């Protein structure tokens, strides 16, 4: 007999799966920023945290649990045992090796491949129908690698890609025009980072395309120097990392925005890393960011923007570069 039995009558078994469970792998700044944003933006109140660092993991879980009365009765579980991730609709991979002294970016990539080969099979074991959202860098390569390791269809493996770059781009446009961010549209596509492609023809407010009004818009010949906005996007993460060591808040908010689009079957469009082979005359099997329609079953459509030859050429160059890197990765 228990006190509970004296006032609680069970009428049927409680379910374990909320239907909107999200797993976050990695409890560094990106992972915790993601978990915190998912919870505080009410994208989900059913979160699992996994990592290899037990103390950090337990500390972060406890700290979040202590706040769960402010978080719509959030259910936060954490363990180094991936069994806690069972039934996840989305698994967010933020885990990754940190660049060691004198290590090349390729060595780092190779270590991240090893880590992904350890993590992804465990995620799929407990959530065989999950959607993988890869955040770790180099995100386009690691999304491709995650797709290969997971065996999931290409529609269920997504990289955060240039969605955050596009968000930074729109923020800078809105600052320059003094118009609200949600009314300022602009897309950064292709490779995340230095080689991203700004689709200048897509920049518009209320459908008014700035390139129509200023034909040199975004080019070096533009005396208004709009191209500086793209440079600021490219250096954005570096400027933040240099000052505070990580980009946890923006990364986390970006992750929660993409998760929201998926879980709510929004069919909104996000600049995320998807398999682009066959699109824009790209021959190679590579992942790059294009505007993609997301729903609860992952990527449903890809928007093929009319690109200038120079923009298309940059995408195809990135595809060749990434394809070469993929071929030299040791599995
Ligand atoms: C074969 O068993 C096994 N078990 C655990 C791992 C492993 C290795 C590194 C991991 C890992 N990264 C990590 C852990 C420790 C050190 C480093 C580093 O960069 O030096 C990086 C993370 C994370 N949050 O970044 C999360 N999980 C990991 C898991 C692993 O990786 C190959 N293999």
C-alpha cells in the first residue's frame, strides 16, 4: 500500500513517448543552447541529452530540471546510455572534436567521423525513424557522413547549413533598411562558412527586389557596398568566437527554429544542408544548403531559385571541393 495509491487511481498505462521528443547529442555550448532554446520557445517539452562527459551531462540536466516548472512541465532526461533517447522524432548532433594544437582541419574531420560512427548507430538503434539534424562542423561534410552512416533516406538527414548565415544576412539587411527582420528576405546558400553564396537577386522587401533597383547590388562595383553584408555574415561566427569562445545562443536558436519547422509540419522554407546531386546541374553526390521545405517527415521539397551563372558556378565549385574531401575521408 502507498500514500499515492490512496488518492491516485490509474485508469490506463501512461505513455512513454510524447510524439515530439528531441534528443540533443553533445552538451557543449551548441548543445545546451539548442536544448535551452527548444524548451524556452516551447518547441518541445520532451528532451533527452546524451554525451560522453558524465559530470557535465548530469550538471546541465539537473540545472535545466530545476527550472522545469517554468518550462511547461518539461521532461528532461540525460545519460551516457543512449537508451534514454528512445522514440526521438529529431536527433540533433552537436558533438564534435575540438581542434587540437597543430592538428589539420582534415585530421579534425577524421576524428569527427570516428565520433559520428560511434554516436549515430546508437541513436538509430533507439529511434529508427528519427530525423537527424547535424550541427557539428564542417556541417556539409558531416551531414553527408551522417547520411551514409545512418542509412536513413536523404529526406531525413538535414544539416543546419546556411540557415544561421541567412538569418545573420537578413538581420544585417533589416538593420541597413530600418525595416523589421521578418519582412526582410534574403538567402545564403551553398557551403556553410567562407565559401557560402549570397543570392543577391533574392533580397527583397514586400517583393521589391533591391537588385532591380540597383543593378550593381552586391557586386564590387556597388558604391553602396551591400556586398559587405555577406562578408559580415562570413566573419560573423569568427567575431563571436573570438570574443566569447562559442556561438551557443545563435546556434541554439537556429536549431530550435528548424526543429519547430519539422515538428509543427510547418512546410516553411529553411536554408539547410541537403543532398543536392542533380540540382543546379550538380553532378557530385554532396550536401549543400538550398532553400528546403521542411515538414514532420523531413525535407519534402527544394526551392530551385533562378541563379546567376556566377552563383551557380560557385555551387558547382563547392560540390567539387566537398566531393574530393569525401573521397579522401577514411571510413
Ligand atoms: C568506441 O566507443 C566510443 N565511445 C565514445 C566515443 C566518443 C568520442 C568522443 C565524443 C565526443 N567528443 C569528444 C569527447 C572527448 C574528447 C574530444 C576531443 O576533441 O578531444 C571530443 C562527444 C562530444 N560531445 O563532443 C560526444 N561523444 C563522444 C563519444 C567514441 O568515439 C570514437 N567511441
